[in-house]
DNA sequence: TCTGGGGTCCTAGGACCC
DNA sequence: TCTGGGGTCCTAGGACCC
C-alpha cells in the first residue's frame, strides 16, 4: 500500500512567478483579503523571517525595503493554475484525491509491482514543472499521514530533488524522531498542548502510545493518526468529488461598522453571493445562519459575537428566501454600541435541486414551479449587466482593500500575458 | 490605523422515544 | 423515604485543515 502526496511549493507565490520570470529567486508574499495578513510566501521571503499568518502591517516596511514583491490574493488565477496541475496528475494514475488547492493524494497501488516509485515521482515533478511552471514536492509513503511526514522531511532536509520515498522502517523512525508532534497532520495547537503536558513531544513519542488509550483520552481522530504513524492505513483515498455540505460567505470589513442600517445591507450582499454559490452547486438549503463579531484583537474594547440559525420552510435556492432568513437571523443578534469587524452567512442542510418538497402547511396544488427569475438573474449577472436586490449595499459591494492584485493571466481575454 | 476565508469531521449533551 | 434503563437523533460548538 503506497500513497504519493503531491504538494505545490509555496503555491500562490509560485503562481505569481509563472508569468513573471523576473521574480525568480526574489522574495514574494501573497496577502489575504483586505491585504490583512500573509498567507503564502516564497523561500526567499521565509529567509527574511516572514511566517504564515503574520499581519502585513507588521512586516510591510522591512519587507519592501529589502525589495520584496507583494501581491493581493488572485484566487481566480490560482484556481485555474491548480486545475491545470491536477489535470496533469490525473493522467498518471487512475485514483487521485484532490485534497486542497495545492495538494493531491495519488494511489500508487495500481502501478505494476517493482515500479521504481522514486523515479516515477521525479518524472511527475519534471512534467508538472515543464507544463505549468509550478514546482512540486512529492512524498511517497504507506499512508496519508506518513506521506505528510515525508513532505515535511523534504522541507526540513532541503532535499534537492524534492522527492522522498519513506518506506523503510528505519527511515520512518528517523523521520518521526525529527518531527515535533505539532507538525503531525491532525495535531493543532490545543492537542499539542495536551500532548506536551503528557510528555509527548515528537511524532515518535505519539506513535509509541497505545492507540486505544489515545481514543479514550482524546478522540477517534487522534487514534487514527497514531495508527497511521505506526504504518497502518486508516484513511482511504477519496477520489469521488463529493457535494458541498455547507457554503460560507464571510468577510472582515475594511472599517468597523456599528449601525444596523449599515450592517444589514452588507450582510445581504453575503446572502446574495451565498445563494448564487448554492445554485451553482445545483443544491438547495433548508437552514441559514448569520453571524457577526467584533474584533478579538481589540482586547480593551467591548466584545460581542452572535450567531443565529433560521430554519427554512422547505429546501430553497431562491435569493429572496435566503435574504429574508438572513434578516430574521441578524435582528436578534445585533446589539448596538459595538464596533463590528466581521460578519457572514452560512447555508446548511443541503438537498438536491431536483427534489421538490412542499411544506406541511402548503397545499400540494400550490407547490409552485421554481421561479425562472433566479435563472435569468444568474444568466445576466454572468455577463456585463448586474442585477442587484434593493436591500443590498451596492455602493460598497466589496469594502475590501486589494490594491496589489496581479493579472488574470489565464482566465480573462483582456488580461492575457503579452510576449514582445 | 491595520490581524483571512472557506471548509470538514467529531462529540457532548439535550430532546425525545419506549 | 424511595422515581429506570436503554436507545436514537439532532445540534452547537470545538478542533482541525489549507
């Protein structure tokens, strides 16, 4: 049983480099929405002390002074580059799980025995690099958790080929010894603290604990992790693209918002966007939640956070239903006198668009056909015309700072790269 | 001054059943 | 005086991931 994890090296930063060869070997950072914090960075930026999630305003000055290059996030572009990489990977083996925008698990069991997996990894790496310009690391191991460890080892040891096969017991033990337990896939900050206080500091320490005891003291999730560290295979490769179970549209605001009059239309924007996403997924939802919160970083200011869930009368994908639920949810959680920093709309309890269900109190004869209105609106919004709902905030559709976005090199005719 | 967004899975505990 | 036992289903919230 063998799995390969293909992981794109500092993916967003690498994307930015593909059409900007002048940025080779230069420090690059990519920022989150609102240019709030650093969410990706190149090796060169790492050397300058940039770390994941650091607030941009804190490192901005010194980074720019050292001739670093900064980008606002350009997810349309990264998504397209990701699809290209995944497409290539799908050509190598029949079973692959696209785990995130920059990672995929490949099932290598379908390959002929005695196949040289290390060479195969190197081959994949060179093809992906040649066809897309994106450098990848490849960790080969008996299961998912260990393939993650292999990727960590490539980083830690700075292995020049960026491919590592972790199969031999001694090698695995050595890698586990060198992995702090917090770097194990599935161990976050909270678990790390608990494990540390129980005297578990490395991945090897964790692997030595009896899995049943772990299950009793922690959870079945961590038990699986322990078993995988020991070489068992617990997590299967899930190659079926499953439907979404939840849709979230949320944003931190560019500036704080205190009045309901200002907040409601912005939350409505999120509701409209969420409904569009839902229709795009060809699903309906039966539950809408709204949340608002003040900034948790402002310790000396009064804090308030609220979440309210509203049940729908039946599954719906109609923006008007979702808007009215949003309003119902927002009113009771809004308290005046607070400076709100973030809000969001969450859609839950999905069912297929094809299923028609009328509510208990609805006459069957009245079961209306789905209105064509939404279809027309989506159709028109896909092109130049924009149709808004009256309750939206159209003046400040995205009160978001994003001043340093690169071109949509591969997804817009108007922004294609030019060759002189 | 300024600190992301979008997801999944699991569990404890409440509500309910016989 | 004394108030069961066993089970299912659902949900909010926690923890984690990238």
